C-alpha cells in the first residue's frame, strides 16, 4: 500500500491498486469507533447512453441504474443480504445518484472480515430471474408514484422536464413507469457486466483498524475471483439544444401552499473539472451575497411575504448541463419573478466585504467533512471519479476574490427561463 500523510488536513490515507483493477482507499481515522466501507461505481441515472473503446454503442432504459441497485440486494446464494448484515451488527444500504451507485455498511464491531467480504461478494454477483425482474417493476413503480405525490420532488421533476428535452436529467433517478416496465433481465445483465467491473470501481474504508489487515481482507477476497477483460466506457453526449422545453407549467396538488421554481438554462462551456468547480463556487457565492440575509433587502422580502422559509437557489455547473434555479413557497408568482430579475441586476459592490465571511463559513463546512464518516467517504468517492481532491475545493474557496465574483455574472444568461408551479388545489396526475 502507498501511505500518504496530508499535513494540512492532518489525514492519513492508504491506497492500493489490486491486480483486477479495483482501487482500494483506506481513510485511517485513529479515534473512530465505527468502521464504514463503501463500494462505488461511476454509473448512475444519467449514464444511459454509452460507447466502449471498440466503438459499440449501448442505450439503456432510464432508471436502469436504480433498478440494478434494487436487484443486487435481492439474493446472494439464497441469502437475505440485509438480514445477514443485521446479524453481523451492521447497518447496510445503497443509493443511486445521477453519476454513481454506492453500496455501503457501517458497524461498531472490531471484526469486519465477514461484512467486508459480504459487501464485495453480493455486489460482485448478480443473480436474477425473469420472474424476479417483473416482480420488482411494481415495487419501483409504486416508489415513483410516492415521490410524485411529494410536492418538492414533483416540483424538481417538472422543472427538469421543462428545461431539458434530450439530457437524461429530465428523468427521475428511478426512471418513469414506462421505462421501468420496459426493463428486461438481459438489459440488466448487460449493464451489470459493462459497468460493475472491479476496474470501474473504488472501495473506500473509513476506520481506525489496521490498514494492512483491512487491505489483506480485500485482496484475499478478490484473489479468489475471476472477471472478464475490462473494456472502458464513456458516455455519449446528449445533443441538448440551448432552448428550453416549456416556458411555464403548473400542476395542481393537494397541498397547503403553492411552490414554484424560476430557472435559467445556461449554455455549457468546454472546461476542465477544476475550472467547472471554480466557476460553480463563484456563482454560489455571488447568489449567496444577493439572496441571503447578508443582503439588507432580504428582511423586506420576508416582511412583505414575497419569500418564506422555503426559499433558496441551486446551481449546477458540470460537463453537460448548467442551470441556476430559484425556488420558493409563493402565492404571488409575478412578485417572486420580479424579485429575482431585479436582484440579479443589482449592484453588489456594497456586499463584496461579506465575501471573507462566506469563505470562512464554507471552509469550515469543508473541514467539517473530515469528522463525518459518511460525508467524508462520499466526497472522496466523487472526488476520485471526477479527479478533484478535497484540497482542490479548499484551494478554490481560498482563492475566491471580489473580481472573480463580479465576473461570474457574465454566465447568468437569462433568456432561456422557465417557471414551474405546484399549485394548491385538486391533485393532478
């Protein structure tokens, strides 16, 4: 193993590349009581169109990554995986996001050999039947219906549907009922074979236990298995037009107060991961200056009822899609829109001294990641897949200047905008 001590973070990290390509990372935390292990793949809900290095194209139904996550828990050599982890005094779970699927457990036990092997074993073996696939469809569709009955989830879904016509972000992570019903056993098995190779994953262990012992458990487990030759994949870029799909949309739901988003679809630029991350932080700080209590007008907005506690913004700057989104619980749509439009045009010169305060706040949040096992591990996983380190985030925040914050306004092109409202009233489909 390669041992690295980061003096600035006071963190010791051990790395090992196994013969089969699996990347093992041990975040050694001497004072930790618990051990957490994460097995992660850079395959999520957005990765539905792929091409391998031989030029073969693969297109999967939306929701397939989430479906696959469900199926891996179902059966391992006749064993109920979740029940066995519970017997071992471990909490086990998994999640599928836009860009990754992660399987993990947490335990206070000092003997982690069996749960570590069980995590590797059940994820590295897919046992499904046509009947089990068909049975799972009704379970996932019921889950999708449940999320569509939640106003915040429905609001986000309708917003992305209004902004994007081609990019798979327009779908729920779980897909749609139509796409779920179209998923087949052979499609799941193909996707699993292509994306769940050891060469395409990272195992991150956060523990105070001896790193050599942990490493040997993983290496011995993997040495007993054989895998096909790994063929690297990359995503086929969606041909997303700059134009939005719908300028305004409203959906009735049985809720107490209407909710809305006011979103701007921005044009992506060809930047490196580091440049995109830097630009996203600049935009976050810019909007924080304008749309938080740092702005003296904020109290007036609250007093006049234009915004309430459920108010905020979200920005995304990644390789394929960029957007800025404002959301709130509102009754007066026009007042909310005017507030956003007028504030974006405001002179922020008087607010620039607050940049130092915001930098200290976000640096504190970033350093605090080191004390939270799950947040630290997930951040490390995403950094591993995106080639960005925690130190990069710290350097980006520290290097933020008033000039860079002022200049970021140039990317906030507001011509492609969409309004989505979840209105209180009789529930609609």
